[in-house]
C-alpha cells in the first residue's frame, strides 16, 4: 500500500486481536502478561510496515471470554449494541495526520504564495512534524436559536457565539500521574493528557 498520487490518505487499518489467554483464568498477572505480549507482537508488526501506513493502524484487543459470553446470551439486540460500541470505540481512537505542506509555488518571489513558502521554511523541525488531529465518527449539530418577535426599539441585537468545554481529570491508580480529558459540546474536539 502507498499514498496515491492524487493526494488521498492511505486507508485506516483496524487490527482486531482476540486474546484467548485469560479465558477462565482469574489471575491479574496472567492478564497483564498476555496483554503486554500481544502489544509487543503488534509493535513488531508495526516495524515491518511502511511509514506511510504505520500512522493509520489501530489495534483493538478483545477478550475471548467476552465473545463467548455474548454467544451464550443469544440476545441479538445486545450483540448488535456490543458490536456498535466496539466499532465506535475504534473510530474514536483513530486520528488523522495534519501536515504543513505548501502546494503552491511562487513564480515571482513575492505575494501570498511566497509568504506561505517562507513561513513553512522558517518552521523548525520540531514544529514541522505532522500533528495528530482527532476525527470523530459523528458531530452533534448546533442548537437552533429561537427568534424573538419583540421589538428592540432600534437596538440591534448582538448574537454571541459560544461553546462549552468539558474537562474531566483523576489520579492514576498508583497516584503518580494526573490524567485529564477535554471535549467540546459537539464532540469535534477531544484531547487526553497525562
């Protein structure tokens, strides 16, 4: 696979790994070692993949016990809800890479194209790396504004556009890290920080 000549991004690949080692085992150490081993295998696979595709691969580990429990339940509604939740969790993990690229060439050395070219050249290597941009599976619509029929007696009403940002935080299990997540009221923005 490679990036096409027409500038489209490579496809996003989701690798589902069914983890069978913890089925019927109640030991947290075995669960931890199994997950670490699977993630190490995934890391080795990523080293063999070209750089253009490596950034577009996500992994989702599914326990075999959860699959068997869904099969025993035989509830079609619960099965479809679980699959939908799993698919949307993968969509919320995927991020699009945003790179600073100058596609316009300046012929004269001045003007807006030349300014954009100089701006890109002045950036240091740290700020030139692609930025991982959150791409939500869906975005909520803006709320409708109600119109008022009352007279304002010649005063123009000022419309204020605002949005809400939600922030949640907690300490890690060993209480050595502060974990935080922030999102907006429409779901367009999502950032996590440790």
